[in-house]
C-alpha cells in the first residue's frame, strides 16, 4: 500500500498551455529548432527601474517577512493607480498584495466558495479559472461566447446562467485567450443583470488593461458601476504590464470584509508576497510608464503582422483582437484534412500536436480554453521569431490535403 494523494487531485490534468510548453522543451532538448508561442509571458526584460527598486530594497535590509497585506508604500502606489488610471477609490484597508493574480484568485475563491457553489466563467477562458474553482469544491459554469459576438459575454447569456447557487461571475477584459475587449456598453448591459442579483460577487481580472489597441479604452467595472463596487473585486498585477511575471506580484481592491477574509488565508499560507518583489513592483508602478508605452507599441506592431499573416492562410480565419497579446484564429477549414506526414486533423488538439511535431512551433488548442476549433497564439515574442513561426505554420497549412 502506498500513501494516498487527496481525492480532490483526481480529475486534475496539467493545463494544455503547460503541457504544450513541456513537449516543446523536450523537443528543444533533443536539438530541434523549436519556437514556442504557447506561454502567455512577455518576452521583454523587466524595466531597469523596477529591478533597481528591488535591488535597493534588498541592500537596505527589506528582506524580513513582509506585512501580510503588502508594504504600505506599494499599497499607496496601487491606491493611486486605481484612482488615477481606473477611476476607483479604494481605502488602504480595501487593498491587498499577493503572489500574483493567481494567489488573489485562490484566496478569493477559498474565502467564499461553499461546496457546489457555481462560478460563471465566459468561455473561452483562462484555464486557471475553472481549475481553481473545481479545486476549491465549486462548480464552474461555462458560458460560450462565440466569435460572432466578439467572444464577449452578453447580458441575456448571463441572465440565463444565473441560479440560486451562483456565487461569482469572472470577467477578464482584455481577455486571455481571445484578446477580446468588453466595451463600456457590453459591461453596462451586464451591470443591469448583476444589479438585480445581489448574491453574486464579481471578479474583474484586469491584468491586460494596458495592452489595448485601436483606440479602444479599458473600463474598470467598479468605476462604471459604483453601486456594485462592494461586490466587485478589482484585480490586477505587474506580470503583463511591466514584464514582471517571475516577480510574482498581483493585487486587488475590494470590500473590507472580503479582503480581510482573503488575508486570513494568505497569512496562514504564504505570509504575503516577496518583499524584494514588492519594492520592484512599487518602482514599476511609479516610474515605468514609458517602458509600458514602448512595449505596447511593439505588441501592436506584432498583432498587426500576425493577424495579416493568419488571415492570408487557407482554411484559417483570423479575427482582429483589440487587447492582450494573443490571437485566436479559427481553424474550421483545416478539420478533416491530413498533414504532409499523414496525420489526421480531427480537431484543434490534433492540429496543435501535428504542428509541433512537424514544424516545431508550439501553440495551444482552443479546446484548452473551452472553445474549438481555434488556436491560441501568444505573440509575446521577437518579430523575427514570429515571422519564422508564421512561415512554418503557413507552409504546414498549405500542405494539408
Ligand atoms: N489572469 C489572466 C487572465 C492571465 O492570463 C494570467 C497569466 N497567464 C494571470 C491572471 C496570472 O497572473 P499572475 O502572473 O499575476 O499570477
């Protein structure tokens, strides 16, 4: 007999994003010229000013346990950011810092979910949402938002998905994986439904807020609907905006009783976020706006190149995303065909696997995000690398028969 794992571990699979990256790493180790566009992480270096902020803090001895909710200096920078960029006022005790948005999500769900509680998640979704809901005993309720609706959740869909067990609605604009941006009108329509369903918390994941193009504007839900502010958790982090995913800093603004409960969990699990990283994040929020602008310009240039390249491929349709750093092209025209090496493409998983094995380009199938047949392609990579990837994919598609 072996010591057992918890029963909650059954049914947990490695997310497809990680699985594809792992397979890509194996091929790379075998000496193959692999291009991975599977992971959603910026290719840029962390702005120097942020690194210096962390370095100085470490030299000054800020290496003791941090306050559970975050250093006051960082919380003040976040408070200012929420007010000036998002138009939302949070008191300092309504703000907390954690090890990335992932830990904010974990804390929030753990603090609120009872068994069988439902969490409405518009699909396509970031894979961690449903996994974490299930992990904590809740039931994810996926609502498919088709391409014809710009992958955006409509009020009638939200209304139809709500039950007495609904505990949360998770919103993510701009979206991973589609790059979709909810307009002010889209959000206000949802607010109408949420207003008459006072039992629902709203998790507003705004981590891609600065990666927004074509003159679109990001709207924070809490600013649009002040009357719902006490039910909205406004969530953000430095991973994407400041190219700082490894520093692990995320933060949230929300009603005191929810923040307090989340902090109780945090104090007993991680004791808060890395002190050096907090100093780096403080410097980034205060001084790295110029770097954000220049990264945004590069992402926009790449987005245009990628959508143009994919739109020109036979059997692929490429909508133009207005945010984040992903494209989500449809591959319905490739289904049922065979690759040059004789692999049958019965679905998007087959497509992604064959693409990796035959051309050494890693992307993630839409099935991982709850809407097929699509691919999620992260264009957070150098222009030259992206061009090479597009060439290989284009040839792969051309050779399908
Ligand atoms: N939210 C979304 C929508 C994401 O795409 C990601 C990263 N893939 C995260 C949160 C994770 O953020 P963090 O690095 O702050 O944990």
